[in-house]
């Protein structure tokens, strides 16, 4: 196994012109020290996408995405970290000397070899498709209306008919039996016989979201009485069926632009939809739709449109899809296809415009499910109606967004002519996916009790602690410091404050998971790790009991808090300077003493001006330092 050396990564990041590279994808305009443009990661009319050339960083204050030139390519072109680094290195003519890393179990090396075997198998199947042996497969593809461009985009191929042709080809190209087993390309019988898993079939490569082949789905070309229509790769060390969405590597850009994805049932449906121009289409691969697959979509989409077959199995799958999509935090709509049609046949028989009309008429999930209950007779008596309500309440209870749930409960209550107050108490506890959720609540009441601050905190100024809190616990706080206040480690007054902020900036650059990075740092003192963990844990939220009172809560002004903290640090520095001058003045004589007194007068004037600015009546408020009181009572 090999990796890119750290010093090469640093060299790439330092030499890459972030304004030039991002400017190839985003129209940027100079605005002071920064460059502004419309964010490429979400739809907006007012520019909120900032690029800071001096620090080599970007930040969108609309959707929250940020990072350096490497992470921009990762996000925008959906590359892995190594691939993004290699792309930039090639552009900058930087040679990457690969170095080995520890792989004591050998599993990483096995995965790499399995992927290489799958890539080679995919190349072989493509060659077979375009050879004389691939004529039956080509005729089949032509009969289904798939053109050459689509075939190439999806990497469609044909497996040789011989029992061991793929195996012999791979072994001749340096792969071993272990590699073929790990890739799922061969079958071994109890008697010890080995043969190709895929023979004489049309081959659809299954690729992960990075475009790497992880398996295959093989379709029979000529109908026989005993051959299954599809044979799929088994679960392997590189292919987890529950996580891979077919077509996502080709669809993710369109999905991200629309923040919406079409989800269909099969590979042929995906290919037909893409060829017809509906490129934001994906499907489950070798399994029913899973929660993991839908959670993977949340990186690109806010909404899914389920386009399943009209038969009983398809409609049952639609209902299950609604449930798990809601649990993933997605909005859901449903397309009802005509009886006997799937997306592939719909496009072939009725054309793209007819398919577009159906997609335009997609129903909100609750409307669709109510109609399905009606058709199944579940709205004909009180008992079945109650069960239908409980089913949909269960789905609503699984939605992670607390604000959406009351609106949907009200909508459900209206549909069944019930009082929402009757339904609210019986909504199940939500199933929250195990993934990071952003914190955007108003800062008023402590939700989690931070670890008691150690005596070492006294080494830091209160204003420095406030800045660390904003960097770690306030949405976009660190971005505001860097992009709008041009803060660096030197903005802090104490050596410890400078060190802590330096590590926070490094963590943001490298991983965007600051606390995980800091906790794993090998040289950072444990007391500093504990302090930053404590500050990060001091996130607070609005008490629900404030809703009982007619109270206008003040809006927390993060920018004002940063400005006030920086003013306090400036006053501290000038005060220290004054103390140094006072000490020197005590032992000075004559002109030297007069010179020191003049300097002291000048410093005192600056301090007074700073204090007037800090405490002027026009100031909205003093910085919010109430989080430091770990013994304070709840705001409820």
C-alpha cells in the first residue's frame, strides 16, 4: 500500500493558486482582500462564496462549505483526497514519490488488488463487446435503444462465453487466485473446481461514487428456461451492496445542482433515464433500497423522487423508500407510473416528453400514501384508518428535523380530520442517523454540561477563551474570524492562545473535524486537548419553555463578539506595554525618563480610545461570556 508524503501535500497546497483554480469553475470578483462569487455547491442569487488567496481558503456563508484548494476539488469534482492531490500535482508539475505505510493485516493491499482486478475485468468486457464475440450483446443493446455514447459512459461490456476466459486473462496479467476471489469474479465449488462467475452475459459495471468498479451486474442476453435474468457480484471486501447506488458516479453533479435525485429500481431504468436527459437518476444495486444508500444521497440532495414500478412489489418498495428517505432527512415525492410500465419502457414506448410529464406530476409522499391506503381499502373503517395514521406517524417520527415534524403532523391530522394535539403525544421517538448534524440553534440555554475547566485556563485571557468558543462552537465562527477579520494565530495575545488557534486552523485545513484531529494529535498537551474538548462541548440551545412567554430574545451577534474580543486583546497588549514602560521609568533618569513618560502618555491615550470604543453606548452588547459559568442554572 502507498500514500502521498505529507511534504508533497503541503507543497501542492502552497503552490496551487486557489483563486485561479476556483475561478475556472466560479466567476469571482475582487472584494477587499477576498474574492466573492456565487457558491457552486448550492443555488443562490447573492454571492456568499468567499475565497481568501493569502490563506488559500474558501468559505461559503450560505451553505457552510469551506476548506482549501484540495477540498474544493474533492467537493466540486467529487474526487477522493489522493486523487485531488494527484490532479493538482500533475498540473503543477510536482512529482509524487510514493511511500509505503503500515498495513499489518494486508487488508488495504488486498482491497487495492481487488479493485485493480475489477478494472481489468471491466476493460476485458468492453473489448469483448466490440469484438465479433460481442455481436449478440450489441444487438440486444440496439434493441433496447441504448446508443454508443450511453454504452461508453456506463462502461457496458460483454463477458466471454467460455467457463474460464476471464480467469485466464486476469491470471495472465499478474493477478492471483486470491485477487480473483476478493473481487468476486470466480466461483469455487465444494469439489475444488473454479470457474468464471459471469459468462456469456451483458455486463454492467457497478461503480462507487468515486467511479471505481466494485462489482458487476450481468444480464442474460438470450432467454432460456433456467437462466436467471440477472447475476450480481456477491458482497466482497470492496463491494457493500447496502451502500452503493448504481449510477451515482455519473449522476452526482446533476443531483447536486438540482439538490434533487430520481431513484428508480434497476440498472436499465437508470441508463434509459440518463440517455433521455434525466441525469440525476440512481438505483439500488443488487438489493432493496437501504437507509445507508439514501443517507449517502444527503451529501448531494435535499429531495428524492421515487420512480418505482406500478405493480404490487414496486408500490410496496415505494412505501419502504418513503420511510427510510424521511429518516435520512430527505424530502420525498413519488411518481405513479402507468400499469405495467417502468421508466425504461415508459421512455421507449411513450417518449421523453411523456416521462417528463410524469416527473412534473410527482406527488408529495403523504398524498401518494393516502391514495395507496385508499386503493388497498385501508380507509374504509376506523380500525384500519387508525393503523394507517399510526404508520405515517411512525414515518414522521423518524424525521431528524424537529421543525418539520409538527407541520407534517398538522398535515396528517387535516387529511384524516383529526386534532393535531391528539397525534403529537403518540409520535414515536425519532431515529436519528449516526452522522454529524449541524448546530444552528440560538445560544441561550446550556444543553450539555462541559467538562470543568482546569486551572490552566487562567493562562488564557477571557477574550481568548471567547474567541476559541466562537471558533469551535458557533456556526461559521471560524470562517468569520479568518475571512472577515483576517485572524491568524498572532491575533491571540498569549503563547498558549496562539498555539491552540494554530492547531484549530491546521485541523480545519486537514480534516474539517477539528476535535477529532486535535484529540489524535501526538504532541499537543493533554490539558490543551481537554480544554478544547470542554469548549467544544459548551454548545447551547434555546430552552423550549421560553415559548410559554411573550419574550423577544436578542439575536446573538457573532461578528460583534469577535470584534469586542479583539478589542480586549488590543487593550491587554497596550496595558502590558504600559507596565513595561512603568517598570523602566522607575530606574530611568533625565531625558531617558522624559522619553519614557511621553511614550507612556501616548500608550495611555491609545488605551483610553480603545476603552471608549469597547464600552461606548453605541455598542450593541458586551461579548457573550456567560458560557464560562459552568455552574449557571438552566435558562428554563
